[in-house]
């Protein structure tokens, strides 16, 4: 027994020292310590030994086992180093390498929204948040869009499954616009009111280069005595000039939204063709950048404001749309793609 242990030791130390690859070492390891490995099987023979033999063989066996294990480990390290040297043509370079930390930055939408917040902050507008998961009441009904009204078709809405919540079907939804902040702001802040509300909105959209199920909006509401369409035109122009530069021309065109009367589409001269007409603006030379209008008296009333004393204006802009125009981005889906090649451009 003693001699066979010594023989195993001699043979394998020799094999280990001659191994040239990690694969060879793995095979040696298995031949020794695998399920039927020579070292693994040896203790089965111990039962045949006398107690005094056992006393001698036990420590010898343990010492050889440890020696072989560490010889394999040592050779592994040597092979790794040689492998590195062969690959790189140089010795193992243990000099510390300077790893430059990658600098991240804010997402382009966040950067842009910060700009908007700064601008409207200077004009005296305060920030106001509204929930993403909201009720039909705040998202539609109190904004003069009753259930079953055909105007609901303007928003393809994602409703929350009411099966387990005990909520009546169709009453809880993902907000389709930031206009859900309007009534809350009127009730909470009261008059005079200047508020901005930014954030994510959701719609059941077929996704393409210009539509997404998840997108950003920001809402502006201004209520005071004698607020008029003139204020709307002035603020739209101030805002769009701050974003696109002083040359941009803006105009208002009549447009229906149930919560404003009159309602308007805020349009900017197409930044791609400078009003000449191109593929992006559909040949008309103008691009719609926001929905807006004089707040409907019913909405003011729902917000606890007397419409014979106060009037108000409201807008809803799509920040992604504005960024696309500003930087000439063709596909809206880029914003949520998480693609670093896209994000690093900003
Ligand atoms: N909420 C509208 C939408 O998502 C946009 C909008 C239109 C907001 C007119 C307004 C407004 O505040 O007055 O399409």
C-alpha cells in the first residue's frame, strides 16, 4: 500500500509537471480525484489494513493527496501565465491599468424636460404631479368627456383589469395624457393658477416611428382674470422660440378638444424645410406641436373655479416630438430603446 501510494505520487507529479494545457491538467485531476480516480478509490483498500498500518498509511495518504492537489493548482497558474505571454507576446504585465470610468448623462428627454421646467419656472409656473394610474373621472369625465361620448375615440385607452380589485370595469386606467392634472391643480392650487405637469402617458397604440404606447407629455395651465387667446399665442411663441431659436414662426389653427373652447392646434413652421413643404410636414410647411385652447367653462366649474369670473388657457405638448424636430430624429422608438449608440449622441 505504502509503495503504491508513493508510485502514484511519483507518476502523477511527473505527469503534472509535463502538462502543457489546462485541458491536460483537467484530465489528470479526473484521473486522480474523479469518481473512479486513483486517489478516490484508495481508501476502499484501507479496511484490509491492520490498525498499526492504518496509523502509518492515513497521514501518508493525506499528505500525498494534498501535495498532488497543490501541484495541479500550481501548474494551472504556470500554464495560465505562459498562455497569456504566448497570446500577447510579452510576459505577464502586472502594472496597474488605468481604467477610465465611463461617464453617463441624463437621458435626452430628461435633459429637455429640465429645460422646459426652467423656462416655465421663470414665467411663474409651478410643477404639479398627477398619477400614472388614474380614474376615468380625472382622465376623462371631469374634462368634459362623458362615458360613451365619441370624443373618447381620440384616446386609445389602456384600462386596468378590475377582476381582482373590486373596481368597476372601465373605471381605472393608465392616464392617456397629462391633462389628468388639470382638475386636481385647479382644486389644490386654486386661482390664480400657473402650473406645469410633466410625465409619462400611455395609449393602446400600434407602435411605429411616430407612435408609441409609452410616451411623455407636458401640460401647461394658466387661469386668472381676463386670460385670453392672446396669452396663448404669446406663451406658445415664447416657448417655441426658446426651444428652436428666434426664427421659428408659430401659428394657431382651430382644433377640437373636448376640454377647451375654442380649441387650437399650435403649429410651428417646419424646421426641416423652413415652410416650403417636405415629406416630414406632409407638404404643408407647418407641424402641429401641441393641442391647446381656452379652458372649457364646464372644466373650470368642475375644478371649483367660477367661469364667469375667471378664464384659462391650457396646452399639452409631446416632448419627444419636439426633441425629434430639434435634433432631426426620425424614429420615436429610439427614446425607449436603451441603445447606447443613440443615447451617447446627446
Ligand atoms: N390632452 C391632449 C392630448 O393628449 C392635448 C391637449 C389638447 C392638452 C388641448 C390641452 C389642451 O391642455 O388644451 O391629445
